[in-house]
C-alpha cells in the first residue's frame, strides 16, 4: 500500500508544479498547527482542545478566520473580536513552514514524493523546536523523544532516508544516528559541566531573591530547579544579609542549597543531614519542608550546564532522521553558526558573555543545511583540501 501511494508513475501523472502548490499550501496548514504547539506545549496544555482562541479575550476563532497567512494579513495582525495584536510569529511560522515544504518538494519530489514529505515534516518539527527554544529555553519531549520514534519509524518504511535500500539497514543507520547524536552532545554536556560548572551572578546591592518550591526567582528571570539541579552534587551558594523563612529569620549567614539525595525512609536523621539539602549556617534542613525562602544578597553562585538534556534528546531525534554523518556535520556547522551569532550579539551589546543562549535553533539550522546541501559542501571542502 505504501509503495502504491507513493508510486512515482502515479505522481507524475499530475503536473510537477501542481504538487509544488499543494506542498506549499500543506506546509502553511501545518505551520498553523505548529503555532498551536509552540504556544501550548511549553505551558503543558493540550494541543487538541480547546479550539484555537484569542489568548487575550478567549474568543473562539471560527474556521473562516483561521486561514493560514490570509487571516493574519486581512486582519492586519489583530484579533477580530477585541482588536488585541496577534504576534507576527504566527505569520512567520506559517510562511516559513510553507516555504520549507515547497523546498523539500522541489529538491526531492522528482526522486521520491515520500522522501520529500518525510523531510518536510522533519523540518516542521525543527521549526517548532526552534521557536520554543528561543522563547522558553526548552525543547519539549513531545518533539525530541517523539522525533526519535518518528525518525526510526520513517527509516524503517523509507530506507532511502538513510541512503539505504533495505529495511534493516535503514533502521540500523537511524539507530546509529540516535546513538552518535545523543552520545556526542551528552559527552559535551559532561565536559562542559567539568570545565564551566559554576556561574557567579553579581547582583545590585541588597537584591531580593526568592526561592519557591519549584524555582529561584532572580530580579530579571525565573530559573526552575530542574535547570540547575542536574545531578545530586549541584549546589546553589550565597551569603545572605537577611534570610526569611515562613517561620523564622536569619542575618549574615552562609546558605547552601542542593537537591535532597535521601530516598529511604529508614535512613537516620544524621545520614540525611549529611546527604544534602538546605544548609543555613550550621543548621541542616530538608528543602521539601521549606516551601518559601526570601534572601537579600549581592551575589549568588549557580550550577551551570554547557548544554541541557533537551539538546541531547534533540540531537538524538535529528540523528534518527539524518544519520551519524548528518549529526557530525550538524554539530560542526551549528558550533560555527552559534559562535558567529553569539559574538555578533556581544559586539552589538545585545547580550553579555555569560548570558544564556539557546543552542537548539543552531542545531536545527545546521540539520536543514545538511538536508539540502550538506553532501555537496563536504565534497567542495575535500576538493579544496586536495587543491
């Protein structure tokens, strides 16, 4: 059935550029859905229900006001009901996805419609991950782990995705791509932790920072604990001029906060005190018993990762689609792109050396370069070296 649907003879019965239009329109429709994913996934909301609605007035958008590209232009980027502005991102994502689908058809359509579709939907996932990472500094598991499964399945049904002809070899190349992609980034993560594992954050005089059950709140950002406590040895350190808990207060005290590492109820209190947690002066507390803590200080030392686990899983998903060679290429090119962008922003004074920077978008861009021109670039480099 799969071979019958994507039989080149059947597709060639229709003019090539009719399919060009179909791919562009399909891409714009997929882009409209990606906007839902980009908005809802980081918030933990369902991408199915409720229907598309204005986030300002909750107006349920009817189908005739939900036409990709057209609606945003006709309404001039505003809600029909309340007039609130609609982010240009919605238009950009729809257009970008439409262009990506069209590009995949033009590049691979004559060879294989199935290959063009797989690459198109893969790039759609990269687009969603890019916009989410830029805004929230995360890449949801629905995209990364889901991408690994999707890439493995696509390589099974379409071995040509991995440059192979048999199902078994296609699956094997996909599996190797996952291992090389995730393994390489994880190794970089661990090395970065060893070399750059602490970030000293200077704060204005008498700055108030707040610790809740889930995050530390600095004046300019909120940092979830899962982003700083990657391992049991990670520790937040600061000297508090004043420290207020719900039921007590301290002055001029050193504070160390690490994730509690005890899991067994039979462990003694002394064993638990030595295992980690919240240390205020010489007093040890269980962080789970301190739902709120407010401190005044001028400096805080945070654990830091060179990359997040989301990048590890993301590169694994990319490897599932483009194999180990594409992974190596993407890693090298993304490093160059990230360095150029980072230095440019620093020169323009748009960011500081220590500022956090999402890496997922540069991996995604490098993967797209590999799909359309990676092998030609490698050949050109080899020719240049031989000359």
